[in-house]
C-alpha cells in the first residue's frame, strides 16, 4: 500500500520543484551590476529590494496587525508562543519563521497548520514571473531566498484573510527584509549576544542598535534583555522613535521566553486563559527535542553561544552514562563558542557536515584542530562526511544508558530528524509532530 495517495505524490512533486527552483537562485549573484564596481553595498539596499518586489506583487504585506520579534536566541520560540496565544483567543493568525528543520513549509503557517504543498506550489507559480521582472528591471537584482519566502507568506496570509501576522526576523532587525512592514502593534527583542557579527557588528552595542531597528512609532516594545547598558539603548530608541518601552524581568526559575510572550500578549488584550493555553501548546522541532530514550537521543539546533549555553543547561538535567556528540557548524559561526561549552562534556565526538544547498559548513578537519584544547581526558574524535554515517556509528557504539546529542546547526538537526519525521510526512500532515 502506498503511503500517499496519487494526488499527494503529484502535489509533493510540484512543491519540490518549486523549492528546488528557489534554492537554485543562489547560483546567481545578487545585485550583479551594483557589485561590479568598487562601491561597498549599503545594507539599506535589502529593504529597497524587498520593497520593489512587494510593489510588483501588489503589496500583499498591507492590511495586517503585525507582531515583530527579534533577538539572538529564542525569537522563534517567542514568535510561536505569541502566535499560539492569538490563535487560542480565536484570531486568524499567520506565522512566518526561519529557518525550517525538515521542510520549507514549516516557515509559513496559519493557525495550527503549515501551508500545504499544493498552496505553496500555487503561490510560487503566481509570483515566479515577478522574480524574473525584479531580476531584469530591479536596481538590486532578484529577491533573495529569504525574501521570496517572506513574499510568499504575505501572499498566503492575504489569501486566507489573516487578521494578525507574527514575523520572526531573519537576521538582525533594521535591514532585515521583515522590517519592510509598517509599524507593528507590538515588537519584542528576546536577548542580545554575539551572532552574525560579520553583518551586525562586532560589539554588543552595534548588535543592539541593529536589532532595535524594528522599533517603530506608535508601537509597543518589550524586551527580556537583562543588561542595564543594553536596556538603556532600547529605552532611548523608544523615546526617540515614539514607541512605548517595557522591560520584562522573569523571576528565578521562570522561562524568559514564556514571560516575554505572556507580557506581550496581555498588552494587546489577550485573556490569561488563552495566553496559558497558547504557551503550553508551543512545541518546536529541533529545540532540545528528545527522539528516543534508550539510548537517549536529542536533536538540537543550537548554533550560537547563548543557544549552546541553554542546551548545556538542559543537558545537565538529563541522566546518562556517556555523551556521544554529533556536531556540524556553519562556516560563519564561531566554533570556539560552541566547543568551549559542550566539548568538555563529551566522551565521543563525531564531526560531520550538513548537505543543505547554498549553505557552507565548516570543514570537519578544521573543526578537529579547533576542538582539541577543549577535549576531556580519554575522549575520542572521528570525522564522517555523511551525517547519517556519523549517526549510525554513534548508535552502534551507544548503550541504553548513553546519550547521543546532535547539535551545532539547524541544517544538521533537520537532516537527522528525517530519520523519525520524513519530509513527505510533514508535508502530508502539515505538522512537525
């Protein structure tokens, strides 16, 4: 018996064709003519390019009540909690997040369902001619991978008559494509730490100012960032830009993401009963996700210092004998931040890579040299260029009392999560669980 009916096979093929086309655009340089001279590109061109593309599409981003979320870590979780709280209260709400884990449909959601493969393919076919037009006539070339998905989300939310839309920022804030929106009802910044420093700046002040770019006149702003110097920056931006400012201070033992989402939802009139229901129902794939118990298998997408610190905190609450670590890291991430926290805990380490198109992993041989100072006595390290081989080796060496932790990258987490949730299943059910 076939797992999927015939129409599902056909719909999934249309969907995969659309995804592969979007992926393939990475082999064209963005704003080719602009980059041919000696001028250094200015970051505002990303907003200009997104605006031009949305103008071509008839401005599908207009007419929503927006919630805008950024931060170094936790922004996807907070965005999902806020979305679920609004849905629990009876609102029709769209959610746009990134990156995905198993399937690109995870990026675009209305209420409790991802966009269907058929709807994804339909919308892509509708906007595809405008990608060509932007490439030919736009000042800065065709829209990027991220910008295409965001535009598709706006079109989908418009078609389905969403009242509310929750947007997770892709990178930073001020020049992120999501910042094309008008003033949101509310915006939030979870926390600030070092990540994407090649884009956002190498100091916490520069990173803070970039992320504060989502603060807009007339909107409510919330943050769970605790450092007074960074809160001061947010307070000053709110004062200058005409936004209200509120700092969230969780009590000891409370989850800051939950408290931030709860505070924001309450401020926009969502009742506590719905807030509680929305937050308690929030579950995201590859966030310290336990896949098996014997041995303990955990899939985790932590890929920066603050995320890895949280992973280590959760790991210390688990019971196991030996820790087997499967690790891949993107080339633009600071591997030392990851190694210093998690490598000393591991008994065996399998370094690997991810296979995502257009995403470059750090070479495992380089990682092997970089992690040596952090190895505990007796720990061993091996390299596998195929993450599936690394997992099979880890599985073969582990006992029921051991722990296998897959971490360092959402791309690696997604590849191995497919052992339990294949993309076809996620696409058919339109859910991750």
